[in-house]
């Protein structure tokens, strides 16, 4: 009876008998204290007259509880960068809400993780035994442990969601956006016609700076690629529009639809150094030689050509954004503009 109160009397009974003054009509407020579990229950209010006739009004009351509460982390999401197959860790300090903590569920990109060898509790010797992972009795009121995650072996951006679930099925979540791989550096560089003024014709792919191409010019040592100049400085000023490697650098073509490269390959979609390195084996080697026979050189370079450069195990990906060709005799200010990722 303690769960019922009536506006017209201080007493409580179930059923409650109305006084004669209320026998023909009444306006009574009934207050019901809801049930203590988290559920939907039907409450029926039945009015009976002195002849035994009844009318009923039924209300469904749904009780809601408080889900688990994060003490740490304080934000609902975070970001981390990690190498392929690397580890990242998050401390979770969680207190129960209405019901005791029951389990922890971890998903990646919305799909529950099934490889339990990639999930660890508090140390790298204890893997999840299931997913959801049951929470032991001693920690069902308050949880304070680290969870270690092993990142995928494939570069990309993944969203990990860790959900703490209580005995009533209520939950609270934390998401970690994980960048797997080493983000590329990007720059634009202009490679000038090697037959132009002294001190040009090479390109430092780490800085985008123009360099020389001969040993007497100190900047030449910084170059990874060079231009091949004109056909003949004495009698044919036609720009060859060809490139080659410098200082031990090797250049290959990246051609869509060839050597395992997708038809839909897009330079703009390359975001990680590991992706560039992985392209090397799919590159197509140069087959032409420089005039002196000392260097492998490209065919005539065109806008949108894509090249990959390997200098001692460091990889650069280049695409040709524009080409400037001059027509004035002896001008030789021709150039290529490259977008470079490394």
C-alpha cells in the first residue's frame, strides 16, 4: 500500500472504498510509485459500483535506469595514430548506474571483433575470453583497468567502439578513431629544364627545392630526380621532356590497370607512407637510356603521369600537375610541376 496515495484521503488501501459523498462522481488524483526494476508494466485502474459493474483504464509504465558512467576517459571519443599491427591502449574507469556492470563489448567499424588475440585486459598476457567480455564480480560496481588493442595490419582509418553493458542491458560507449600507418608528407616541386641556366635541372623531393645536376654544384647531392635537357645544345633546342634518377634514386612508372595497379587508382587517395612503399613492386621500370647511356630515362613526360621513386629504401610518389613548354629559341625555361608525397 505504500506505493499508492490518494488526493482525497490520507489513508491507503487497495481497493479503497469511496465515501457516500463521492458515490455519484469524484475527481481524485492517484499517485503510484513505479516498480523498481527496469521494465514496462501494465497498471490497471478499476472502478466498481454497488451493483458490481466495473470500468477499467490501463496504463503502461516503462521505467528507465541510469547506464554505466565513464569517470575516465572524460570525453566520449578520442584519436590515436599507430603503426600497422601496433598496440594502443585506453584506461577505462567506469562506475555502475542503476544496475551492476556485466560485460564489455568492442567493435571495429561497427562490427563486433571476433579475433580475441587483438584485445587484452590490463596486460599483454590476458586476452579477452569472449566478446562481450564478462566483468568479474569484484569489478561489477566499479571498473578500473586498461584495455590494449592491436591495430590491423592494413593501413587506414578505423573506429573502435568500447561498450560497457550493465545487467539491465543499459550501456555507455567510448570511440577511438585510429589512424593506422604513417601519414605522408606532401609538397609541390618544380623541376626545370636541365639545359637552362647553371644550377638547375634537379629536384630535391624532400623540400621541393630546385638543385643542380653536376657534382661541382653542392645542391646536386640533394636531388632525387633530374631533367634530361634538350636534344642538342648546339643545334637542336627541342626539350626532351624526360626525367631520370639522381644520387642512386630509381624511378618507375605507376600505370593504372597495369602490374596490379587498380584502374581506379587515385594519387589523391594515398595517405600513408606504407601505401607508397607497397606500390614499388607494381611499378613499371624505365626502358630508355640517356644520350650518354648512363641513366634509365622516362619516355616523354605528360600531365597526370605518376612516378614512384626509391632512394635507398625511402619512397616518393609523384604526379605531374602541369608542364610549361617554351618556344623561344634558347629560352630553356621549360618546367614540370609535381605534387609529391613521401
